[in-house]
C-alpha cells in the first residue's frame, strides 16, 4: 500500500481528515521537465481559521495522553516513514529537484527527527523547589499550546518535521503550512505518516498555501507559537507580527556563509569541501558557502581545483539521469541567481567557470575578484555559485568573514585543529566547522544562527523541550 494516495487526497488539505479547502487547488510542477505531477489543495485564511480552532480544541486531550502513549505515536511515525522511504524519495527528487543522494539523506534525517522526538515525552519535565511556607512547590514544563509551522521548499520534509515532530511529542497541537511548490513531499507525506501512525484526529493539520495563508496563521489569536524556516526578509515580517501579538516565535533564516582557507590548509580537501558546500542541492540551502575566503598564498591552487570540480559536475534531470546537480526550483529563482552573477561580473568580478544555464539547469559557477561591494558578496545567492575573495592573512579572513548581517555557519580549513578552534572564537556565527563543509546538520545538535540568520539555537533534541514548552509554577498544600 502506498503512503501518498493522491487519487484520494489530491486537491485536498488534511484538517479533520482529508477535505476540500475553500482556498481551491494548485498544480505541483516537476522543475526538471515542467510536467504537472499533482493537483493539491491550498488553504485560504478561512481554512487556516478552521484548522487553528480545531487544533486548539484537540490539544488538551493530546496533552493529557500519558507520555508513553505520545512517544509511541512518534515511534510508529518513524517506522511508517522508513517503510515508505523509496516512495518519499521519488517525490523529493521529482518535486524539489533533489538529486537521489540528497533525497535519501533527507528521508533518513527526517526519520531521525521522529526517533529523537519520541524520546522527549520521557524526559523529566520539572523541578522540586524549596518553599518558605512548607508547601510542595514545583516548576514544570507544559506545552505552549497550538504551534503554527511554516516550512520551505528546499528541504521540505526534514524542515517540516524538525518542528512538527518535537512540538507534537511535547503535547502541542500543530498547524503546518508547507510551501505549495513542495506540497506533497513537505505536506501530504507528513500528514500521511502521522495519520498512519494513529495520531488522534485534530491534533495535526496540514494546509499548503501562499503568503495569505501564512499571514493568517501568524496573526491568528489561536496560535501560541510560530516556527518559521525561510528567508530573512519574510522572517523579519513574521517576527514583527508575532512579537506584536506577544507570541513565541522561532526563526531559522538565511545565511551568507564563509568557508575560510588558511595558508596551511590541505588545498585539495578544501576545494572538494568548497565545491560541496556551494553546489550541494544547487546551492539552495541556508548552509551553503556563499563566500570562499582564501589566503593569497594558496589562492591560485584553490581556485584551479574548485574550477575543476565545477567543470566536471553533471547537471540534469535527477529522476532520469545520474547527475550531481538538478534544476533550480523555478524561473524566478533562476533569474535571481543569474542577476547576481551578471551584476557582479559587470562590477568587476571574473567568471572562471560556469555562468550559463539551460532552462532551470544552472551550471556550477566560480567567480574570482569578488569584493565586499559586489552582489555576489552581499546577497544570499541560493544558487550553485562560489564567489572567491582573496585575502592577505587569517586576520583579514576573519574580518571579511564577519562583514555580513548573517551569522549562521562558517568553516575553517587549516592544517592545525588548534588554530581552527582559536579562529572559531573570532567568528560571529552560530556554527563553526574546522576542516568540514559548511553544509551539516543532524537531530542532536543546537542548530541556529545569529543576526539575520535567526533568533537563536531553536532546533536539536537538547533544545526542543525549552522551545516547545513553557514553565508553570505549581504549589500544593504540604499535606495534599
């Protein structure tokens, strides 16, 4: 039996079961071919209102369920996802343009999020406090309530479940709004997994939708928290709106990440990691290396090696071909990437490799002569572009790396782990890797950034309890 049954659920949203939304439907298009893959339902403001109200009604009963029972639902969900890995991988490849390796990694990582979340109900969730009056005084963590999750198209399944799974495990109800471009792998799959796992009706609602639906979810008085993953520009708007309503908000936003190559680095290894960091999933991840900051002594060798990786990469349809890169998500994204490349070249950057496209297939691109004034330095490109900035020494490398409003991740390539650790102290990012690519994440780490990259380390098993619950102080008579 398939997990995703579009003959039954196509054109519908998951809200009190699968139903026809007032918001109508939209087509899901395969980026590589332009083929229409599915018709999916989209929610409007009225659909969001119905979903939030229903979630709020269902939440107290879900919270009251014994912790082992909630944990069991999460474990069953993980088993369902693992059982249907090949089906979900196909949707990720065809719907989001993922190459097979990325899609398989995403499903495995999403399953990890479910397994990790299944442990959360079993953790201690309170403290016994001293009390001057001799009462029983307890501080305990209780669910936030109803959590609105707005997830993106680039890593649609994982970045939905990274919030949905722990929020549910800790006793909250959830309304998920996935991007309509990946409504199947980022929405229908999530709904189907939890439906098959036996999650009580009304606790989870999944409604794809555009900006209107997202704004309705953020503004709704019934949502107690918003978890958003996406662009910094939209994140700022959501933060302002949610903050004005005094509701909790988790923002995991963009990045303009630096990969620093010092004069004692293994240049071959650094260039391989640099290519991976900029070209993985066509550069369409927040952790992509947007700036390669290379000490002058090794710059020529690094650029030559990076260009070889770019020239040898195969770009094409990831469903029908063995390729290293697939398509960009749509024409708007293709045109944005190309604009940044063309404007940077016009302003003085040199095109060393790539810079061309066939439809949505954009060649891996290497730019040199990049300076802080150029668009390729300032903007988050979100495409397979590696801008190279040459610096005199490590002090200049650090200064240039910190010359951005973003603060998500940096990587340092050096022959000395001690030197790399010392440099990490000087980098204004939430994550630093020494001799590893910028693209890295798992369910067990405190993932998050600073500045325009978000409002802190909101994800990871060690942070989930404080993120999706709140303190309640409870006192009881000593003899009670």
